[in-house]
C-alpha cells in the first residue's frame, strides 16, 4: 500500500461545499482532487493555472436564479433581433483576447 501524508487546510465552508458538490458529480473524492492539484504543482513547478486579479469573467449559468436566467435569455433574444451577432471565429478571438483561452 502506498504511504500517504496528511494535509490540513482551512477553507471557507461555502467554497468547500460547492467544490464537494461538483467533485461528487464528477465522482472524484476531495482527497483525490487535492492530490491531483499537488501533482500538477510538481509537474508545472508552480501553480498550474494563472493567478491574477479578478476580471469580468463569464458567470456560471448554474448559479443564476430562474429570473436571472430568463433575463439573460431575453437580452440574448434582443441582441439577435437587433443584429448584434458574432461569428464563431470572432467569439474565439474575443475569448483569447479577454481570457487567454
């Protein structure tokens, strides 16, 4: 059996709960997710993602209330009706410019 070491960390309860919910849906135990993160730190020799000040990132649709979601859909319909559209190439370029992806 592989030897293990304990890691103790304090995190905000709501962040832990949200992460647990997502990890449960993925079928990944929290300890495995933490181990995966630490392995990536070793592989990358640093944090395996950009660490920078917040920006206007797209928000998670799951976190919207029904009313907020409906409002966003109405905005989208208005954009379509008024010709405010982008091609997929334009969307890709905008994501690259704004979010580096």
